[in-house]
C-alpha cells in the first residue's frame, strides 16, 4: 500500500501561512501621530526674536534661503484667553499664506494654558516651540524660559511637552540653553526627547542670571555632545555671522541645522548661498505638492468629481509655482546694507507696518556700516516717522552714489563719541545698581527679582517709576554696604540730587 504525502514545499507554505495568521499585526499609527513627526525643513532657520522676527522681516529672509522661521516670543497666558490680544500683530503672531514653514514660539509654565494657546494657531503653523532659553529678567520674574531648566522644574517641563505632544496634531519643539554641567544638560535633553520633543534647538551659551545674560562665544562642542545622545534633530544656535560661520557650525557640531538671530538681523541674506547647497528639502516638498496637483488636474480633466479639499489644492498651484521658482533660482542677494533696508521697507508696506521702533531697529542693523560712514547713525535712531527714516536712507544713498558730496564733520564726530561714552557710562551704572540690589537681596534673604522691577519688554532698560534711578550709581562710587555715598567726579545726571530708595 502506497501512502500519499504532500510535497514538502506545500507543507512549508501551510506552516508559513499559519505563522503569519498567528503573528500579531502591528497597529497602524493614527493620522495625528504620523503628522506629529512630520517635521518642516530645518537646515537653515531664523531664530525667534522679540521685536525682530516679525512677519515682514521673515518674508524678506525667506527670499534668500531661510527654510523655516520662528515667530517672536508669544505670551501663552493672554494669548490663550484674550481674542483681542491674539488679533494684535505686535503680540507675536501674524502670518500670511506664503509664511511657511512657520514655528510658533510660546513661553509659559502651565501645561493646559500652553495647550489652549497653541490650539489657536496649530492649523496655521508647522510646529509649536516651547521657550526654555530666554535669560531675561522678565523670564526670571515670570518663571519661564531658561529659568524652567533647573532640576526642581524638570517634571513640570516634561509634563508641558507631553501635554502639547499628545494634544496637538503637529510637532513640538524645545529651544534651550546650556546648564552649568554638561552631564546635566545631556540628561535634560534625553528627558525632553522621551517626553515627546520632536526637535531641540540649542542656544549654546549658559543661562546666566537675571542680571548676567551672555557669557561670550557659544560652546559649540557641547552641541556636538548633545547631538550624540538624542535621536531627534538638533539645531545649533550661536557664533554665526557669515555663510562661512554657518558651514563651520554644521561641521563642528554635526547638527541637523543652524539657527541664527544676531547674524540675520545684520544680514537677512545670511543663508543666500543655501540655494547652491546639495540638498533642498523644502524644494522637494514643493515639487511633491505640484506632482499631486498635476494628478488631480488629470483626474478632473477625465471627468472625475473632486472634493473641496482637492479643488483647494489645485487653486494653490500658482503659489506653489512661485515658491518653486523662488527656491530654484531666487533673486541675487544685495551686498549693500542700504539696499537690504530698502527691501525691508517694501515688505512692511506689503504685509504689515510694525511700530516705528522696530523699523528703525531693523534698518539700523542692516545699514549700520553706511550710516556710520556718512555720520548719520546717531540722527537715524532718533527718527520720529517712517518718512524720516526713508529720507535719511535717501541721503545716505546720495552720498554713496556721489562720493564727493559727503563732507566729514568734526563736530558730528565729537557728538558721536560723547553719545557712545554716555551709553557706556549708563550701562556701567546699571550694572553697579543691579550688583548692589543683588547684595541687598542676599542680606534680606529674598530673590533679586523682588528688588528689580521687570521691564515691560524683555531686554528693555531698567526703570523704577518714571526715573532711571540706577543712573545715580556714579563710576566707582556706588553705595557701599555701610550706606555712605562716596562721590567722585563724573557725568552729572538729572537724578543726582535724589536719594536711591
């Protein structure tokens, strides 16, 4: 009797099919989870800047290689609850269709308030960033920014990141400063990554204190160390003024991208050479969208009925084509600071006219070399209208185009020296006053922020009531711990006869 058996290859196939049926299937990630990890291009980035990274300046920089921009710092408390506050462009959030990719940069210390604030803009931006880097006095008094980096607040910060990551359909970023100890910094970034941060931007300077904010050149070697211990992208912020600095920063740190603030204020065309870089993720993304549009157009031509969302994608074809042209070639970056200032003035007329102080600030930074050369800088910062700003730029352009028309003035040079000396003197006075308040706070056993009144704008001058009383701190003759004032010859101020409280 012959026993019939199945061929061995059939038995093997049956076994394999049984194993496949028994093997648990990995669940697909929900759509929100997939979107949360879809990061915008981030190799060449504009940093968040109070009074600096507003819409017109972002749109100018986008023409010259910037891939992603951050908004100025937005206060989460009023933004979450006050519609009129959200509607005011000067409060940090103002955008338009071409202003993408964009990261909304929030400060705060309450997870639910931050989530509520972020939800108001999540549909208009590509990521939400938590400010963990601001070292200003107002951040100290408000307990946000870099003053959340201490170990006692670590669980709070991780809770904020988790809450945002779980509650938003877009990625959550963190912008940090360095802790005093490298190992502590490495431990911190690993915790932030585990909590749900999809990208970490590192301002590679130490946090400092409420009265000492900068510590010299950035410590880029620590960015390199951070990059080795996390899997999420890392941006390096610091020591960037030129395109060569950008390339050196990337090479030194191994970071995924460079973030610039001061360098971009001086030159919004800082990343112009990025167009010749080997890779362009943003261009690839635009081209991908155009391919989708082409397929939709083909389906529509064949008589297929498209959804409203698909029709909206076709309507954006013109914008995408313009963006592709901009990314593929782009205008040649102007070399003149005056020309860059003129471009900025065109952008503000197109998008939004910011406060006069912002206009003067940007134009002064971009055109500082020419304004200084033609002895116009001191008068330029005192302009009282936008028309006056444009008039002084025209004057500088006239001197540039007709070199023989400019006559050097010894009187103006003397006045400029006196202005510079006054600023140096006032800064020394302010530092002496803050040092004295720090000593007093130590004696009283209170935080120095209790004695230093925070200004309305981070980085602003310290004022008490209506008088800048810190000017009473004469050079080398501040009040000693004994309470006696020792006067030495020095510039007189309007408050010399007052008593410091």
